[in-house]
């Protein structure tokens, strides 16, 4: 018999998304086929598949141990999320009889199906970073007698879903900061920054609406800017390694001395990025929107608003709820009072003595003169002397007292977007 050769060995997945990528999440069924193409008869000892999912971290640091001695410290850590093994051709054989259980593949294409379930647990999302990664793959190995095995590995993607339609991720994020520039013994006026976004959770492809107000009372020309940063943190042997990368940014107009600038929903688009990874013990991926004022020749005034990049986009009802919440919370930014109107005083509700007498006299002259009037008189008298309602006539939110001769008085909070 003339032995043929293995022309191709490939792994194909049955389920693909709209971009022809194999994407799964915890608990999903992963199924596919191993395709073997041979040019002639081939004796096969076994065809095995191994599915694995591993988060791995690795970096090195140089250290000095003396005057002329240096060494390299390695930091590595690994967490396994998936390990599945299956044999598609062959079975347990006696090592003394290696020829037993051989399978002959004839010339042509041969397909062998496989399937397994991902664990019902929180799996780390697939990720590729500078010092670590989270990878999932299926590896097929074709073993033949007296020959090296033929191997092929095919990766698939796992998403640990993050639903941004939760109260925590729908809550608006806001902050305010101020700084004063100093140069030796001279101090200029302050620079103030206020910023707000509608919610904490977003998905890739969305645009972040930024509401901000910058007031420049310093002697320098400053520029308001905003940037979206991704922070990768890796942990190994009790130590951490952090990397920050710029994802997207925008800038406003230069702001001269004594001027202010408002952003009424300035848009910053989120490009295709990895979702946040918050549950992996050795890799974390976090995001933050940094709104800052670029101060030439000095430290920038910056305000960081944490974000979560999810996988399940915003629902229509959540959009409306978030919008209502945002509008209600922005009353103070619009200069409208958020406190309730003061209740009326008790004197406005009580019946005056003269009015009570008129009512009684009118009743005496009515057509029901012969009837028993004791019960009605008692009712009116009791109502007249009821105790006042349980609230104070003192307004808990008194209006500010105007000071004569005062200069132009401004509210400290005039940004219409907060």
C-alpha cells in the first residue's frame, strides 16, 4: 500500500457572528468540525482535540544586586478558565501492540464533529495587552505511527457580557475642580472646571455627550480638552504593572483671561475597543473620561469620570429614564430652584371670626329655622378651633437678602448642563 500524505488539517466552528467570527459567552455550546484532507491512504493512530481558555501575565524587570551585578526578575501568573479534551479517532490502546486500533483514512476530505459547553461561570473576556492576554482556542492533533503529529490551533472569542442597563451604570457622572496658578509670590486668579456626562456605562460605537463649563480667571490662555483612556493593570507575585493608553480625544477653543466656555453636549465617539474586564484576578481593563484644562507652563487641571464599556447596548426605555434623570439633575445647572415651594401659612387657611359669625347668622335666617342646628354649630365650632397643621411657617429655604450697593452678584453654579 502506498502511503499518502496529509495535505490539510483545519478546524471550523459552526456558529459565527455577522463578522464571520466565532464569538461565545459562558455556558454556550461550542461546536465545529475538524477537516482532514489526505492524498492517499493514511494510517491514523488518533485525532484528538483540546479546548483551553487561559489568562496569562508576563513581564520582566531589571534589578541591581551590587556595584557591578544586575539580574532580571520575571513576573508570571496564569489563570485557567477552560480545559476540555476529546478523542475523535482512536481509543485507548495497548502500548505493547502499537498497530492495534489503527484507522485508515482514504484519499479525500474527512470531517469529524466536536462539541463542548463553556463553563457556567464568569469567564474573562478575550483580550490582548502588552504584558498579558486572555485567549481561548481549540487545538487538533493528528497522530500517525512513526511520524511527527500534525497540529492546528484555532482561536475563538469569549465575551463576558456587561449590561449597561443597570441603575449603577445609568447614573450620571459629574465633578467640579478648581486651581490657582502661582508663580513665586504672585498668585493669579483661579481656573474652575465643571463636567458632567449622562451615565457611566457605554458600548463601543456610541458617542459620549460631554457637558462642561470652564472659567479662566488666570493670566494665561488655556485650552479645555477631553480624552478617553484605557488603563490595563496586570498582577503577578503580589506586584502590579499598569499601562495607560489614549483611546480617543477632542479639544475646545483657546480660552483667554477672564473668559468662560461651555460645552453643551460635545460628542466624543468611542472606537471599537475591548469591553471592561473587572472580574479577572490577574488582568483588569478599565476606562475613564478625563476632562481637563491644558495650562501652558503649569500642571493641568483635570477631572476624571470613570466609565464602564459594556457589551449589551442601551435599551430604549433606559434611554428615556436616563434622559429624565439627567434633566431633573440639571435644574441647578439651568439656574432653576430644586427646592419645593414653601407651604401656605396657617393664618391663610383658618376661618376668621367675622366670617364665622356671618355664616352662623346666614344660617339662622335660612329656611331650616325649625330644625335641630346643634350638630352643625358644633361642627363649625370644632373646625374653627382645630390645631394648626404640622409644618412650620418659617421658610426652610429663605431667599437671599439683597445687599444695597453690592456689585454684580453671580450664582456660583451657572453651567446649564449639570
